[in-house]
């Protein structure tokens, strides 16, 4: 694994990279590298055995500079178009989790030709009537002085999942983990706090533009982005093979069940 | 030279909660179920509260203080300007301090500029214009994205003051509130413009922005241990850095008090209202119980580097004001000062001496405190506490700040 900073338009972007093979761009979510952890989780390591995994930190996350001009998802999409140019990535596999999945879908509808294969894991981004995406900001406010149980419950199958407890402990966690969590919430507040809440109303009617083979993965018990969002992605993306449910997992399937999630993904990418 | 300014602050709490509210309900803020609102009981409540403020004016307080809150039982003033309008018609001497309108919650800051200008005219120049960014709960009330709250706030505040001082029409080419035609009718009465007060909780950036503009800094903390004195010193240092000088009327604090004939009687009379306030009104705001919305990573309005510094000194699960378990702990918090006129005078006097503060914003009505007790306490304060505080502070300020001009310095603007 190596970390490095590249510069786009005068702003620093922090990137982790690992493995050899076809380029695979990974866009992170909340319980993830860059948004909690400094380095790879087991899921990323498994991917890196088969591909060149490239994971940039979103604007304002980890060591990527904050961009105060980010108001809407479109601003993040343009940020990533510049990252792709700087990395000279013209054709690549794209995997996004949660907010990262939203960004991935937005990139795919604009530049379907750049994406070889697309994987969305618990992706936000869609408006689905009657299935509001959860309020992660309120859950991130402490209960009973120091409990983050409801935050863990939103991001995982249960508040007691070992990875949930490691990444979002009660009280005060490891300082830099806490700062990264805060940075991810701060970026998210720019694009997902004010209505639209983590969605772009226009995205749904653009999904037909995606040409790449697509796999949608959802935790069987996602308490943050309801499963009907996964069903909607799977239905409206023309070349989507299936909505793969990881039984027992919550919103962070790749963290809760890295083996099965990585295997589904590798099988799909190798096909 | 003037003595300490004593203002009467009313929060207008919802006083009709059942005794088991704390046991049954998760929060007093944002999500507190509004089925608890009782129309039969609440009829006439606003009038009772307005009349208490009018009484403060009659008793010779230097002014009345209002503020803005939404969706809670702590303060029933989503629009303090409506209450202020009523006060312009029912009072004649005291300042009307609105602390403040929550600027990022307004679609267009010109609405605040206009309403404040109206209030300044309607009150014959008695308005003190407070601007506040709103805290955690308000972020959730109106879905204000936290990351740019502060920038939006200062753009709005500057636009409002510019609209009061510069001839229109002019175009405002702002990042958040671009407007083609800024042309205020009416203009405010006070020149160059009404005094501006800004609340803060010791953040260096807020102090700096306030200092740059020559405004009054109001410490929004409810507890007054060593922190109040430190805040004063920090603000004084920031002012020095900007070529300005501290004086007591650049600074204000919020405190609560209850005065009765004796210490014992004071405690007995106010205790129910005090506990109602601490356990119900502060639940969701300054209590660990339930979910505390005021500070936390879910309202990420300060930059990440500042958050890192904050975390270094942060103790998870620490006691907040509403977590005090007994009267002794409450006394130690220096938040609600209860006692005979002598006790209250001595304790507030010592606070003024240490914190060198010229604006005391005092809450008398606490929680579900009945009207007659709130009034009795206000009257005793006005007659038996205020004169000594005025006399003592005048002497102190004369010695410590000889020859200071205490008016708002217009030159410091921009």
C-alpha cells in the first residue's frame, strides 16, 4: 500500500493505492477507509489481490483539502472528473459505497464510456418515495453523554457488531479516527443535509444512460439507505445483472462481511 | 461613564408539562412531541410573559431581552420580533434586545434588516440588534448545512449592516445571498446603526470577527466559573490585537437569578421552577440524558483542525448544567444565583468584579415558575439588588477604565 497526494487545480487530493492489474477506483462511504480508518480494511486488501485499487479521499476527508465551493453533488462529480484526468484513468472499474456509490452513479450517467464495470454498495443518491434515507447527522450527536449506539445501528446490522464498536466506539475514539469521521460528516453536510437529503432528484431519470455491466450490493438489513433504493438502482440501470443481498449485513456490507462482499464483486468483475 | 446595565431576559418556556415529562420523553428539543401542547392551559401565556417584560421596564431595568428558538419547550419564540413589536407599544424606556435573529435560518437577510429597522423606528431607537448563527438544534429545525453556517452568517450580518448604513439601491454580490436591489425602507432610527451584539461560546474565530467589526460580544454560556473571566481576557486580547480596547460594555453574559426575602425562602420558592428548567427545558440541549443536540460531530460547523483541538480537551460524558444532581452542585455552577438580596448582590458583585462585564442579561422566570413569584423576585432585585450593583460597578469601571468612551465605535466598522 502506498499513500500519496496529487494536486488538482491547486488542491491536494490524498490517494491510497495497492495491487496490480486493471485499475479499480474505490469511492468510500461512512464506515470506511478515509472516513474512519487511515488505511485499508480487509475488504480492500482482498480486492487488491486482483486489481490495482485506487482510493481517493473525498474533498475535505483525510488529507484531501477541503473545498468550500462544494454545495451540491455536481461539485463533487466535477472534482472527480479532475481526479480522473490527473490519474490518466480513461477506462476503469468503479466501486462506490454509500455516498461514494452516489458519486459513482453520478459519474457513470455522465461518462458511461469511462466505466468498464460498476458496483454500487448501499448507494445513496436516489429519491424513493416513502423510503427516506436516514438522518445520520442526528445519530452522530451523542446520546446519554457519550453513546453512539444509534449511529452504529444506522451504519451496521447492529450496534454491537465488533467492527461497529471498533470504528464508532462510545466516548472518545482514537483522535485521528474521530477527526476523519468528523471530516466525512462535514463534507456530507454540504451535499446531503439540506433537502435533498443525500439524493439528487434528477439521477433516477438519468440511470438509463449507464452502459457498463453493473452489480448492486445491499446489506440485508440496511438501516441507513433502505433496500428499495437498491431495488430501484437495479431496475433502472439497463445492464444490471442483479441486486445482490448480503444476508445479515447492515449498511456497511463490505465491512461487516468482507469475504462474501468481495467474492461477489470479484466474480462479477472477472466475468 | 455608566454603571452595569441590567437587562431582563425572558425565554418564554412552555410551563405546562406533566410531572413525568423527564421520565417519559426523550428530549425537550426538535422532536419533543407537540401533542403535549395544551391549548386550554396555554391561552393567555404570551400575554403573561409579555406583561412580565413590561413590568421589568416599569421597575427600571435597562432593557428586555428576547431570543429565537424553534420546536422546543425551552423557548416559545420562533419569531422574537413579534414579541419585540408588542413591547414597542407597551414599554417606553428600556432597550429591546433581540439576541438574536438566527441569520442562516432566514432565506433572505433583508427580511431581518427590514424588521429590525421597523422595530428601531417603532421603539424610537431602543433596539439592540443581535445576530446569531444558531446552534445544533436549529441546524436540525431548519436543515441548515453546518459546514458553511459561519460563512453564511457573516455574509448576512455584513449585508444587513451595509443596508442600514449605505444609500441604496445597491447590488450585493455575495456568495450566499446575492441581491440585485438592496434598498432599505424604512431605515433604522439609530445612527450610524443600532448596536450589534453577537453571541459566542469562546471560539477565537467568532471573537475575532466581532472585534474586527466593533460589536459587543455576548458569552452564551450559562455557567460562570472561571470560564467567564477567561472569555473576557481572551476577548480583551483579541480587541488589543485589532487596535481596539476592551471596556465592560463590549461584553455581556447570561445568568439566572431568584431573589426572595431570605436565602431559605428564595430556595423554597424557586426550586420547582429551577428543576423544571434544568431537567425539562435543558433536555436535548445541556443535558446528557436523551440526545444532546447542541454540540457534537453531527453539527460539524467548525473546521476539522478546530475540531481536533476541541477533542483534545473534551471529556466524553462530562456533566452539563442540566445534569446537576443537587442544590450544592447547582450553586457551584454559578449559573442560577438564588438568595436574599444581600446574597445575590454579593455574588453578582463578585462576578462583575472578576469578569469586568458591563451587560448582565438576567433570566428571572425559570421553567414553570408562576407569575407572582417571577414578579416578586424581579421587584426585589430592582429595589434591593440593582442599586448596589450599579453603585459598585460604577466605582469599579471608573477606576479600571478611566476616560473610556463606551459608545459603539463606528470607526471600527469595516
